[in-house]
């Protein structure tokens, strides 16, 4: 019988951010599946180490030429044995952190408290975090560095990510919600609810793909999906001119930056379980070889930042610092 909770993500060259993201979702009680393609940093080695240590499952996929890589990633996720074994699946990205306000701080506790009856999925609305005055990247926890965000009912937060029950009952997965349901949608447990347990009546998996609600329906009372989509202007510069892995088009423009670099409100609710996170993060960093690979991934990231700015990474003290730390570790 399928059981448990699985979070799955498609990633490429995200090594500098991996340890925090993996720690976060293990803290919430998820198993993890990460699929990568065509990485040029040390993230495959880091993921393989975590795979061998039992912290996650890592596999690769090969995107079809000329199509957004997320389509191939989602097919790989659906076909993977980990998805067949799980009762609940959520697909998200390395810059998305689910924050639970209700319950005991675990996803199992939250799902049990969300609604009096059964349901097929829970839609967690984005909470979009801006750069918060940061201008350059440094090796620090995203969820503590960026604490300024958009107000709840701002249109930037209207998108959601979905935790779905019995994922193989859906024909295919999207970045925000599944599509192609085999049963009678809208009856009994076959409904999608928001994080307060309210049914999203307009959502239907056999209709047009849906990724958002009206801004008035956005809720962060019980839970929220923190989205650190900008990080710093230096990090955002890496996205410019690069097709979106979901949409396959260049959307990382000045308009995108203006819409999502939101800093109107302070929100530190992600620190609710700081002690539990810190203990688990420290445990991860003591895995043999992991700290070295983390610093190599950070050096890789600084190389990309420097090259995007037309500079030599060897002249960047961040590169030197991470390489020095990597060479002193085993």
C-alpha cells in the first residue's frame, strides 16, 4: 500500500542551495526525489552522496531537444518507483520552501488537521520574497537571509503548488498542479482544497491547466509556500536571457523583476522550527565529504556569477574562500 509523503524537484546547477533545501523538507517529514539534467557544477556528486547516505533519491533525465526540460523531468518523476510507493506527492523547486503554521510542524500532522474529510490535494499559495536589500550572493540560508515579501493578497502570490494524494491517478504532472484525472472529479474526496481546507471549486484536472487563484482567494493563515525567486540582483542576473525550464521562453525580464522583487512586509515565520532545522542541517554537514562538495558547489556558483558579469572568478574573494575550504576538507 502506498504511504508517506514525497517531495520531488527538477534541478540543474543548484548545488549551492541543495543542503538547505534537503534539510528543510526532511525536517517537515518528506522523502525526497531529485531529478537533474546536464549539470556542470558539483551538484550531481553532492546529490549522489546524499542518495548513498539515505537522505534522498537522485536520478537523471534527458530533456527532449527544443522542449522545456521540466516536461521530461515530470515524466521521469511520474515513472519513478518512489512515486508509485508514496501516498502523497508535491512537486516544487529549490527556491520554494513550504512553511506550516498549523499542526506540529510536520506534513503528516498538517494534513491530518487540514479538513474534516478526505481530499485529493492541497494547494499551497506562494508567498513571494524579494531581495530585501541584498545585492550580492553569499553562502547563507535563504529562509533567513530573505524575510521581506509581498502582502498576502498581492497578485504575485496567486500561484500555488499542490500536494496530491495517490499521484498515479493523474495522467501527468505540471509544475503547479496535476492533469488528467481518472475518476469522477468534484465528488466525494475528489476535490482540491486550499491550506485552510476550503474547496477550490473552479479547479478541474481535466480542463485547462491551472496554476493560480484570484488574489482574493490567497491564504497564508495555515500554511504558505515561501518562494525565493529573486534572491539578489546578482543571482537574478544569471536568469536573464535563459528560457524558463517550465515555459520554454525568456520571461526573466525587468518587468519580471519589478513584479516579484517584493519587500513590503516582514515575515520571519520560517524560523518557527529553527532549533530543529539547525540540528538536522548540522547533521547533514557532518556526512563524510558533504561539506567539501558544498563548498565546491559554492565556488561553481561564484564562477557563474563572475562570468555573467564579465569577470575572472579567481579575483573574487568568495571563490577563493570556498576553494580554500574545500581543499582543507576530506
